[in-house]
């Protein structure tokens, strides 16, 4: 179902994000190109029959306050797949990767105004732990969400 993104998938990921996100939140070509080559980045995609990317999740392996943790950097699901459970399956797949890599917790951020995203993460066991003032490039506040995962 999902597969690891290829180094050449940057344009397809950007095309998906342009349909779903505010322009300020869309990856720049150099940014996604760098992430796809970064050893601590894990990116999963779902393609349609024609090869177009219809869903993506970008996760980062890191250490936070000395503890190994994953970060959900982005998750995007095309409108044609919304309501099918694809986002939850993507999230579960990335959490499985984090477990295999020895991560003990996972964080994500969501815009304060994106109640659907916050509800999505809460439904999957995340809890809001902090307000992030002016977190986004356009000045909108964010919410930090955390989840402990079993390894």
C-alpha cells in the first residue's frame, strides 16, 4: 500500500501539498529534496494507478531532551482519499517505523486553527502539551502534540 518515497518524488509531493495546504506550508523544492536525502528522514507515499502521489507522511528520527523520539513533520491525504482511513494508516505505518528505529515517543505540531488535524492526532492517542506562539511562518500559533509509543 504505502512505499518509501524515492529521491525523485519531490515534485509529486509538492503537487499534492499545493492542492491541500496554504502556500506558506508547501515544501520548497530544495527543502523536500534535502529531506528525501537525509538519513534521519522517513517519507512514505501512496500512489494512484497512474503513479501520482495521493498521500504522504514525513517523519524525522531525532533526540529530544536526550530521549529518542520521532517527529511527524507532515501528513497529507488527497481529497479523493479523505474519509477512507488512509491518514490513520499512514500515521500507524510511520509510528511502526519509529518503533523499529527505537523511538520512544512521537511529536507533531498543528495549527491552532486546524481543529480537524488536532482532533485527528488526539483520536490516535496524541495529547496537546503546549501552545507554540507564532510557530508558523505566517504568524499563526501552533499546538504541540505528544504520544508515547511502546518499543
